[in-house]
C-alpha cells in the first residue's frame, strides 16, 4: 500500500483547474503532516494554505518549474495547481531555517503522500524567492518560506522508468508529452 502511494506520488506539472481543493482538505493534509517526527521535537514548521484562485496565481507567478525541460513552459496555461501549501520555518522556534531541512523533507513527502491518498497530486518547488512569496501572501517576517508544495488534481501521465545504460537520471517527455522519471535499479542503490 505504501509502495503504491510512493509510485503514484509523482511530481505533477499539469492540473485540472476545474477540480479545486478546499482549505478544509488542506487542513486535513497538514493535520497528518504535523504528526511527523521532528528533529529534537522542536516542530519549527508552520504552513500557509493558499486556495484562493487569485492568491494561487500570484504565488504561481513567482515559481519556476521543471528546470530540465527548457523548451516547454510548465504548468501549461489553464492547467495550474489549484492550491499551494507554503512550508515555513518559524524563526521564533529556531533562528536558522537550515536547521529544519530534514523536517522540511519529511513534511513535504508526507504531504505529497497524503494528497495522493486523497486523489490529488503535487509538485515540491524550491525554485522561488522566499521574500517575494512571503510578501505576496502576507506572511509574518518571523516565518521564513522554505518550500512550496503545489497541489491539484493531476491531468497528465507520469511514469517511472529504469535508468538506461548511459546512467542519465534526467526526467524527460516523449513526443506525446508523457513524462518519464528514470530511477536507479535496486542493486545500484544498495552498498555491498
């Protein structure tokens, strides 16, 4: 069951904008995330929930997606996410946002898995200006945005494939726009 969730929880970059996510659903996802382990149990992460279309589009405008795919713009116009969760580091809990890096990864992956289980998909986005995002959605200066999670109902296919003999790990799209994500074989990730 967990393996199936992991396989289906891909980085989606195209969404059905007619199917929105409610703030209540985002709260349910974050309620699961808040139960995750945290280094020294500090729990420095806070979450800004964005479901308002205008606010979502403002955040969207401050992001960069799919850095390896230089010839296309993603998400395509009309296929934007319908929500963002802005993962923030609370500097009143710990002054250095870098101290919560592991917590951020745990929280983001848990968020993606919870969303997948509910029929949604998403994309973790680190390519954004934290200060501009914080100003745009009026986040207090004590909260430092560290990662965005775009969410929605995916309307694209994404498949895992084995890495070829050339060892290339770059994701790619075929002529039909199908997205492929090469993954290393089990024997290549286990150290003897």
